[in-house]
């Protein structure tokens, strides 16, 4: 079956590209001709631009950006190379038997630009079998007026979203994020040689939580600070394959990022998550909980995809 994937692949964000590439690899391993639909709206790509539109108003920032421009260019080139393995196809999609929506927070109305196509509410998806896989809305309630009957089958990443859908009379299946579903073998195949030698702690400050560095420093090891955005100074700018290898080789990972914690969990690395005390913590605490049966969820996830695309 020829299958399209609609997700947040265009953002130069480690988790976004990892989950997109992982889902491609999983679907291809199941015998499908999988392609990521190259939908790249400005609200996804602009936050990762080095140069703001009013860059000339900020001379100090301009000097800093110039000093780091080579490292940023390498990072961007690395993301572009990583996407080549996604088998990109133009939007609007043509010639697909099915379209898989997800994973990632594509149903988070704060992040998806308020666009209804993320819910298959677009003529481009009138004649395809539409499947939601491991979608997330973060901690944000779903918008009103969504016609969930547009989906052949629905699966979600977190129990909270599953409960919200059930409250609307919509049933869904709880499944694993593609990174966890793909497993170590796929992640190893996507990794680059680790750029750091010896023992170290990874600190990944996706939401700027100051507790991350405080906790990371307590281990008494060198701290590798990974920049989630090219504008963040004082942190290295790694390509996606290096992100995998850095987490795989770390003694500890301190992060507020779902996919950093997921990778650490996959490789059996000690992951420390500084909670914010808000509902957004649930999506990470769920995968850290010993009650979460990853192997059971993995089997359930593969079965969901097989049945949905049969």
C-alpha cells in the first residue's frame, strides 16, 4: 500500500524529525511504500531561523549569530540530510491509498497553526484512508467542531487524550511513539559517531527550565548542553544523528523533552525529568512510569498499524 505521513517533519527539532523518520522506517518494514508529505508551513519552520526579520535592530544578537553561523549551517544541513530518508513527496498528496496523521503534537492547536488539515479536515484527504497514529494534543484541549468520522481508525500517545476523545464519544487506541516503536536497531542505524568522549551528562532544555542545569551539575560529570534552537547560545549545535548517539552514550539525561526522555528510556539510560507541575508533564511521566508496559504497547502498536492498513 502507498502510504503518506502528515506530521511536523519540517521543524528543525530533534524529536520532530526522529519520530517522522522512525514511522517511515516502521511502515516500510511492514511492506508499505511510505512517504512523508512535505507540508512545511511557516509556523513550523520560522521558529528555527537564525535571523529574525528585524535582525538589524539587535546588534549584539547579530554579532553572536555571525560568530556561530558556520555551526548553525552545519546543523541545518544535517537536518536536511536526515529528511532525505523520509522519501518526501509534495503537498497536496496524490496517489496515496492511505494517509497516517502523526505522530507528535499535531493536534495541539497552539502548535499546529489552528489548521484543520491536521485533523483530516481538508479536501486533499477526501479519498484516502485516514489513520491517526500516536497523535498528541500536549496538554491543550482539542478544538470544537472536529469531524472524527474522517478517520478510519484513531490512536493516541497519552491516556489523557484518549479520555478526552472518549468524552466526545470517540474511541481510540493507546500506542507507542514511533521512536519507541522503531526500537534500538532503527535508532542505531540513524545514529552518527558520538562527538563526545568519556563519561558525561546530557542536558536538553527544550522549554528553558532552569532546573535542568541545576540537576545535571549534581552528577559531578561534564555536562553536554544540546541546543534545541539555533539561536540558543552557549550550547553545541548537533545534527540529528549526533543527538541519538549523545543520548545513547550518556550516563544520565536531564531533559524536559518527550523525545529525549523516550530515547533515554529506549537505551536504558537514567532519565531525569524536572516536572513543571502542569498537565503537560503527563506525557513524559507516562513513559517513565514502571506501570507502562512498553512491550505490551509495542505489540499493540504494531497490531494497530497492520490492521489499519490491511
